[in-house]
């Protein structure tokens, strides 16, 4: 930022160069802001002060809002963005802010590393749960982007880590996004895994367990009784 500002000052009479330096300063500002936010978030998590703030939420409405947040950006880059939500229990208890942060990191990466003409898919599926009053949700974020090597995958959730091939793609990043994702998923007592191949894309699979709200549990029970009587 300092370097481009100095260059800008020296070329005030050249509008083309000025615009070029201003664009680079803006990009650098975004990276710096992201880095500061991520470092602060990581510090909060590692200090042990980060706590879950859970509220009653609707699963479909929540994921629809996340989808709409990225849909326009995907279209602008000519990346096809698909969603598939298959759940039985819609109303659950969850920390909406932290789950949104996880998805924003994963979808931002998918968008950054998927070239024009590619595709990103967000799939949410409810799995059988062995805990009474709870539902298990599996969220898969999959892209057809540049992918990662098999050697790098074990390090993807480490701090400040980016694969060499990703850096060569000239995509800016702090190397903290996936590390924060892993810590937030751990905080929510969930699991997350990744599969990837160079040149073929990446697939993140996250599984979280949520308590079902009483109203939703009653509705499911009534629906089951109606179906039973009909049969």
C-alpha cells in the first residue's frame, strides 16, 4: 500500500497509471482488512473467550440467505452456483453467526479458485441422528476449481498455510480462512473433511449436530401420525 501510494504520487499527471495504482491499493486494502479480521478472530478463538450464541433458526431460510449472498458474485464471474437442501427438521437451535462465517469462508474460497465457466454446489442433507431431540446436518461445498495436491491436504487447516499452486494462481488470501473454519467447527463439536485433486476441484464436507426446537418436533410427530393413520 505504501509503495503504490508513493508511485501514485509520482504519476499524478498520468490518469491511466493513476487508475492502475488506485486499483492495486484497493486490492491491497481488502487483503490487509481480511488479514486483520482473521488474526483477531483467531486470537478470540485461541484465548478461549469465543462462545456459542445459539438461537432458534430455520434451516432452509438460513441457507437460502447464504445462497443469495453469493449468487450474484458467482453470476458476475460466470460460475454456476447450485444449491440442494434436503432436511426433515427445519427449525433448530444453532449459532447463526458462526455457521455463516464458516460458510462464507468456504464459499469465498470456492468462488476465488473456480475459473469462469466452472461450478460451485452447496448441498445440505439431514442424516439420521442417534441423539433424541437432535438432528444431524451434513453440508457439502464442492467446486470445479483448480484443486489442491494430495501432499498439501493434511496441512489445509493449519494457520497461514496456502498451497504453492494456489499462490501461483495469483489469488489473494491470508491462509487463515480454513484454519478459522476448523476451529469454529470444533467449537460446535462438529467435523469437517476435505477432498481435492489438482485441476479437478475441491469438496469440503461438514457435519454438525443441532437440537430440534420443540415446535418442529411436535410438527414432525403429528405428520408421522397422520401418515401412519393414512396407511
